[in-house]
C-alpha cells in the first residue's frame, strides 16, 4: 500500500468507528424522546442509561477523524472546507446545543424534559446532515471557480439521491441503535424492554436495506463512475448482504436466556456487515476525495508530517484502546450499573 492508501485507511477506520458509535448514540437520543413519559415500558430509561456515560466517548472519535483528515490530507482541507461549510456548520451548532444540554440536564432537573426533546430531534438532524455529504463529494453537484469549490444547491436539493442517502442514514441509525439497545436490555435482564427494541430492529432492518438499494440506484444518473466502481467490488457487497441476512435472522434464533432472539450475534454481524459495505463503498470512491478534481495523492501531506502522524496515532491508540475497553466493562457490561445495584 502507498502512503496515501495507508492514510485514507486510517481515516476510514475512524469514520467507521464514529459512524457506529454515533448511530447508536444519536439513535438512543431519539428513542429516549420517543418513549419519554411512557408508563408501560422502561425503554426510555435504558436509552438514557446508555447515553449518560457514552456521548463524550462518541465525540472522541469525531475529533480523531477531523484531526486525521486535516493532518494527513491538508490539501483537501481547503476544498472540503469550502464545499462543506453549510452542512458542517449546522452539524457543529447542533452538536454544541446537544452537548450543552447533555451536561446541564443531569445537574439541573428542570431541563430534563427539554434535553430529551433536543437530544431526540438533533439525533435525527445530525446524521441526516452528515450523510448528505456523501452525494456531494461523488460529483455532479459541485462547480469549480478558480481554486474554489461551490455546491450547486438548486441541483442537489432536487436530486433523489440526496434524499435516498438521508433516508439510509436515519434508518440505519434507528436500526443499529434498536439492535444495540435490545442487547443492552438483555444484558440487564429486562425482557419487556428487550422485546420493545427487538421489535424496532425488526421494523427498521428492511427499511435500511431498501434505502441502501435506493441510494445506489439513484447514483446512476448522477455518478455513473461510482456505480461502475461499486459493481467491481461486488464480492464485498455480497459478503455484506450475507452478514446482514444471518444477523437479521438471529433475531428469531432460540435462546436459553430469553424468549427468542440472539441480539449479541445480531449486533456483531451487523458491525461486520456495515464494515464490509463501507469498505466496498470507500474502495469504489478511490482515488478521489472530491470527484473529479481532488485525489488522495494530490492532497497528501509531506513525508515528514506523515511519519509523525503515524507515530502519534500509534501512541494515542495504545493509550486509548485499553481505556475504551475499561469504559465498556464499567458502563456497558457491569450488571451493577445496568440494574442500579450497589
């Protein structure tokens, strides 16, 4: 692999981790709002139980992603900054509002209800804005004037591929968060809550798959080069579909611990499925960062900075990975935390 390919693989890894953590985090915020005030289920309590310690960790992956992108590909920073200024600015504003209420809602009880609705609404808007970046950078919606890139909003906002991507992002978020929270409730031995989130996962799984197909088909008039590249990566997409089928079917597998379903198997296989699909999508996009004007080789930093970044991220990951595992055991596996036992 070349230096540019190694660098873009590192960025893909951070993007993949943030997509997973963000989908579960933002989805949990939506489910907390959706089930808020319901007396017949504890689904909102479990969503808040997950949100309480996890939202800060999710933002760590976002910081790592942005720093890696600017560090490894400074040549892309200006172009992406000018193109993404509107969606990224909205995302940052929503993240600031959400994070502020995350902090104060737990110390000032009168903000709890307001925080719940803000968390739920931003939990849908932020992923939608983030996913809207994908159809922009594949070409067809950007005009280059001199050294500046401009989004053609009149064409973008009337394109079905934009709304297919947004639909996929929201449905994937709700599916993954439902799946994870069903496993979370199962770990806490809350059968009723497990059944609620299992039902949600069963509903949104096929919806996510339909939007994924729609997002691909709507690329045909907009970015045929991308569709042709995706066809060449059919093996990875086929493996992804197999992982999805087995993972989705595991929601009906028999179990000794619960009435029906193997949520842990489903979560793990869906992580594999999304990993394979996102890898195939990313490989199909290569070598472009913004089609057709900017490639990874054009935007790569100098060799000295490249080696320094590799060294720095290597040390950083050696420190962060054990901390993430510790966090997992403290808040996501410890039954005393899940069941409020002392």
